[in-house]
C-alpha cells in the first residue's frame, strides 16, 4: 500500500508530517493493506491566508484505491491538523469496512462456516 500526502501552501509538509500520516494509516488500516493499492491524503488550511483565523478550518480529504474498484473518498474538517487527519482516517476505516464487507458477501450473511 502506497501512501501519498499532498498539502496546500498553508500546511508545512515534510518528513515529520509524512511519518505521522503513514503511522496513523498503518495503525488504523493495517487489515486492508493487501486490498489497497494507494491512499492519498490531501491536507489544507481553509483560512490559512487570513491572519488570526480560527475555528474548524483544517481539512483532510483521504482517498483510498481498493484493488479493482473505484476510489473511495472521505472528508473531515476540524480545528487542528491532527484532528482532521484522525477524523478522516476513522471515516475511511468505516467506509472500507462497509464497502469491502458487502463485496465479500453481498447478501449480508456472516462469513462463518456452519456445520
């Protein structure tokens, strides 16, 4: 699973941010790693051009590319970058769980083997 991080001009990227995002994704999405080709995280500061801006203006859009499927995307907006990343990662985890579990058994039956 490849991880790509994109930032706007108001978010300072670099190795520390990249390592943090990579670790967060590895922790939360490790069970899907064989089913994903790439995850992209797009980080932006909606009001970064304004001085003294506050509120929920940090945005994280995460896009997962499951093997053989269309990309899946989620967005989370929060007061700081870490909250935006964590929120988007949680949403992506839920979306992958529901999407991939439906593909595993589209009739909604448990995947257990009954004797």
